[in-house]
């Protein structure tokens, strides 16, 4: 099919001054004939493009793979280039030869489509001014005998008898409320404290069991038995040593226990206190401290006064000979007493008359070493220390006092725990009569059933528990105002 389309040339400026527009009117009626073949002709001898098709899954269950082997290759003719170029004809008065610009024909890649028969699509060539568009070649028509190639995914999905249902996403629920953090008591929560204490108790029980077994094993050795017979556990006291426990010593014992418990409590409060409830400022000074520190220092002063009275009366009445070693055999007797304690076969000494070697050394260390060390280190960290004296501060730095003061407190806590445990384990009624009621006898079994000391002990515990509860800022502040100014900041 051939189409002739006339072309009208636009006239422009004259080629000579005063002349007619160019080109002349005769040449403006030029025509061009564009011959384009709407259907490419195929040469029978043209080479064919071989396409290999991959076999997929069977179309029916248990059948052969699809497509068959004889249909996996198909031939597609290669479209040749147009045999003749496009011819452009122009009729002008003066022959002007123009070289036509012919674009190279663009051929679409043959695509394999579904088997269907359709009429070839003829593309009309678009003719522009002095230019010719390349012919559009329709894709080749695939015969009905050519099988359709399906992808492996489609074949698998069509041949699979069971299809998985899409997982329905869970509806987004309301965000869970943020749980409040458990309250901490110091560095640990209540549950952590309970777990830690339980672990410590279990560990101590296991350790105690091991110690008892080892001690009883040692007592089976002849050399150890001879050692215990030579050193029964207590040293002989001087002949002038007093017998019994005076009443003032029983009262001193109670006051010392009362003050020591409150000192330990207030000291721990000072260590973990971050925002004091109130402050105390001494009279005639602008330096203020927390009310807890004031209470701790006030209790320390009372404890020192009580201790000073105790030491004076101790040496005035001769009671010092019970707690101050007077012979070197106190050390082997202390070892013997410790071994007897470890076997749970308690020493048979009578505290109304004398203490065993281990008790004597422990009381001596507590009264004459630990107590003065606690007083000296506490005084260095207190507000009573002269901070303006640089020489004293250099000779006795506060860091040294701080490093020693807390371990001394730990020693006192351990002493109280062990002391109370042994009091109840080695004859509770007899020991409580000695310490709280000042009642006893040279015969250890004389007052074995006397409950007087026990009830004194119960009364002392009630007073200490009440003081523990009452020692609050609301109660302490009025007392502190007697010695200075109390403020909230």
C-alpha cells in the first residue's frame, strides 16, 4: 500500500534585495511520494531464531513435565531490513537535490505471547515536513500450536492442591502500662535484701557445719585431747580478784547496749542519707549539719561519757582483772575455749567468778582497742574537730579516719551478734541473771531456774525498741533546739 502526500514548502526571505520571496511560487507546490510497506516480506531463506523452552511442573498430578520435549524448541523468523530505501520526490522549478535523511529501522524483539490468532496490526507511517518516520513493525504472530510457557512459581501454585492461608496480623493492642520500679532500701530492693540475707544465712550454716565436723575430728586426736586437758580454757585470776557482778556493772551494761544500738542505727542513716529532713546549727556558729548527724554525735558523746564512767569504776573496784589478761597462758586457753565452742561442747566456766580465755581477750579488745578507735575516728569526722588547724589536719587526715570508722562499726555489730548468741547458747537464764539482774553464785547450778534476769532483759529490749521508733526528726528536733538552731534548709 502506497500513499502520496503533497508537501507545501513555506516561502522565506528573497535571495536578492527587492526580489520575490524564496523559493518561487512554482516550487512551493512540490510533492513527495512516500512508499512504505505495511507488511514486511519475509524471505523463505531467512534464518530462524531458535528458542529453547524450559520444562516445568506437570499440569496434572502424576503427569509428565510440561511442555513436552518435542515442544520445548520453536523457531521464530528473523525480520530482515527493508529491501528498498524510502524515496522522496520533489517537483521544483529549479532542481534542488536534497539528500533524504533516513533513520535506521528499529525492530522490536519478538515476544512469545499466549496462543491466539489475530490480524496483523498495520502502523500508518507519520509523515512530517521534509522527514520520514521509520516504519513500525508489528510483532510476529505465534501459531496456535506454540505452547504457552508458564513460570515455575505459577505452575507450582496451580498444581499444588493445598494453598497456605495468609497469616492474619494480630490486631495491635493497647500498650502495656509501664511498671513502677520497686522501692530500694539502700542499694537493693526488698526482694534482693531478702535473697541476700537468706543466701548469707545458708552460707553461714554450711560453714558452721564444716567447722563443727572439723573440730570434732581434731578432738579425736590424742595430742589435741592432751592440749585441752592442760589448758582447760580459762586462766587463774589473781587472789585479789573480786567475785560476782556489781549492780553498777549491770546498769553500765544496759546503757552501753542501749546507746550502741542507736549509734549504729543513726550511723547507717548518715551513710545513706541524701536529703536531710532538717538541719542543725550550733549557737554562735554558721556551720550547719543534718539533724541525723547531730543525733549521731549526741549519742556518741553520751556513749563516751558512759564508757569513761565504766572504765573508772572498773579499775576502782578491781573488776578489770576479769577482762585484762594477767598471764600469757591466756592465749593457749583462748585456743582451747575456741575449739570447745566449735565442737558444740561448751566450756564449763562460771561467768560470776571468771571468764574463759577467749572471752577475756574479746572483752579486752572491745573495751580498750575498738572503743577508743571508734571515738578517735568519730571525733576526726565530727563538727567538733578544729578545721582551721591545718597542722592537725595534715597529721591526721579525714580520709584515714573515714576508712577506719566504718570497719570498727562492723566489728561492734559482729561482736553483738556473737555475744548474744553465746549468751543464749551457754545457759541463758544464768547469764541473763549475771548481766541484767546482778544475781549469781559460785555454784553455777544454783540459779539455773531463776527468771529474774530474763524479765530485766525483756524490759531492756522494749526500751531499746521504743527508742528506735521514737528517734525521728519530729521528736529529735525539739531536743536539738536546746543546743542550737533547727531549720528545714
